[in-house]
C-alpha cells in the first residue's frame, strides 16, 4: 500500500488540535490499560495497521499481558477480561460501528453499570479520539515503521 499525504505537514493546525485532544485523553482518570484495550479494539475494527502497531507496543510497555492482546478480537469468548473491560469493549464496538449498531440501549446500560457518568463520557471521548486517528491513518495510508 502506498502512503498518500503526510497529514501532519499538510495541515499542522488540524493536527495540533488532534494532538491536544490526545493529550487530554491521556490525562483522563481512566485506567491506562483500559484505554489501550479500547484503542486496540477500535483499530482492529477499523483495520488501522499503524495504530495497531503503535498501541500494541504501548500496551506491552505498560505491562499488558500478551495473551489478552492476542485474543482481544475475540474478547467475548475469553475469560481474560474483567466486567469493566467487557463493558468498555462493548461500548467501543457500538460506537465504532455506529452506522450498524446505533449505540443500542443494552451496550449503554452495560457501560453505565460499570462506569460513572463522568467516566462514561471520558471513555466515549477516548473512543471518539482513536476513531478519528484511525480515519486519518487509514485514509492517508500511514504505514507502521518496519
């Protein structure tokens, strides 16, 4: 696959805004391991190789168990994830596949049972942000470094 444009240099002001949003997400008081799982699951769904490469490395550096990473795409069929992580992953899938799911009440209620209202908004902002990064990276064919 051939890279298209370098979105960092093509629109520095837009990327400053994205970087500021990412900075805000990194300061949210949610578990860092949970945020990395959300970033990875979103990137799996969106087929973003660049983000998968980056966030799997970040997760491993953060102490994430590789077995959980290997089975993340099949999280519903494994015993490796906590109820809170499962709720976050269901909400992640619902919002990432929004045109298909329309964020069903079942997924919202599950998330609301595990997260406070503030945490649920924070989680949603994290999901929204990684989806935006995925769209930039996939749309402009940003490649992982070999």
